[in-house]
């Protein structure tokens, strides 16, 4: 227990991927509502994002998970935690928490790590039933901890006004914003061609350039920007070059909180199944999401106003990083006209500005 507040000190081991981390926000919301004092163990690039989660805005609420297990272990021991919940199904995380001497270690029994957990919670098995969304995967862990489930499972990021102002400023500097945050009557559309997980999740590059031109043709005055991460600059530059060199490139120099704030100023985002897709959805931006080798039933953007486009091929979802059949038909079969029409419908359903 915390000596000052009397609240239980709970460590949460966060997922490693941006999208998985965003989808876990309802878990943090439920844990914070239970009165626990939260600390999260996560990769350093995720810290700016996690600082926006309920219960994690206090100094020292994050511990960096790096390659040095000795340093990580020392931080865990110093934290004097009452219990811990391990969201990813990794053996290493369970091993570290066991060595740290945390008495109650909640996690799903997977990857031969059952003996390292106390208790090990059986993984939910849906059998032949409908697969549930990934955002609800942690129901059984919360139940095992005696924590009330969140009111809903829709991830939300509450951006402080100072961060929103920085996002508006970034859009203005890029030439697609509105001064003082006032709507200008013309839509702002983001294009997110990346997906760090692998090439098979990326809509073909030339389609993005064609889409940028098609949206200019269909929607007079549309303001478009290309959003990419630091490892995807080449993707953004290529779309920029091939679509007329007029669309600004945003994101490579931003942390995840800054990226979310910049996206919050958009009217719509066109995106692959990726971390930025979940970031945009969590700040209330409708998405046109393009799904190929992954399952829309599991990882579609949560909340209202989103459009998911995919192809129900016999081979999908395959969850492979590269198409084993080489044709990549699951994404190549989604045409530019279809996506542009989905953008038009999405914009028509949302007030601008």
C-alpha cells in the first residue's frame, strides 16, 4: 500500500505496439476508477502516449522497459508494488515480475509462463463463436482482480488544451489548419500509408498517390496531409512526390501524444490497420480503415463514424507479414474510387471544423 494514500500500488505491463496500447486504455480507466495507484512498465516511445491515460499523469508513473533486464528489475523491486497485471502474453514480462517478488501477478496462462503467475488466469477461448474485439480481451484479468469493468470498451484519449493547441499550431504551420481553431468550411483529410507491423498491411503505394489526386478532384478545397512515423519517412515522401508535391508531411518528429494532437484537428483519416488508426479513433476522428491480412472483427477502430473496407477472400485474414500467395489481393482489391467514395460519405456525415 502507498504510505501516503493507503491505495494499492499496482504495476501494469503495457503492450508493446502502439495500437495494442491504445486499445488497452479502458483497462487503465477501470483500474484507476478502482482507487489504485498505477505505475506502467512500457517501452520508452510509448511513455508520452501513456501519460494521457487515466491514473498515469503523475510524475514517476512510468518505468522504461529496455534491453537491460537488471536495470528494469531494480526499478520493479524499488516500486514495492502490491500487485501487477501483465497485458501482453510474454514470458519475459512474467519472469521479470516473478523475480521482482511482486506477490500477486495477474496474467493469462500462455507461452509456458503459468508457473510464473500468481494467479495464472485461463485464456478465454471462443471456439466457434463470434470472435470478440481485442479491446475486450482483458475482461477476465479485471474480473480476477475484483475490478469493476469499464462502462464501455471504447478507447478515449483526453488531450489537455495545451496539447490540442500545439496540434492546431502544427496543422497551421503545415498549411492545412485554421487560425484560432475556427473551421474554414473545407475538410481536412489525413492520409496514413504506413503500418509498422509489415508490408502486407499496407495499401499499395501508388494507390495512395492516386487517392490524393482523386480527392482533390472530387472535393474542391480539400486540405490533405500525409501522416507517418519516424521509420516511415520514405513512404510519406513517396506519396508527397507522386501526388504533386503539395501535401505536407507530418509526424516523423512528433512523439505519440503530439501525433494524436495533430490528428485531432482532422475531419477524417484514411489509414491502414495501424497504430495511427487507433490514435485517431481515440481522439474522435472518424477513419476510413483499409484491412487486408488482419481481422476487422478484432482490431477495427472503435466508436461511431468509422468505415472499414476489406475483401472477404478465402485466404484472409492470414495474419502474415508478407502475402504467402504473392498477389496481395486482400488490399490490392480495394480500389481508389471505392476509398474516395467512402471518404465523401464520411465527410458528409460529420460537421466540418
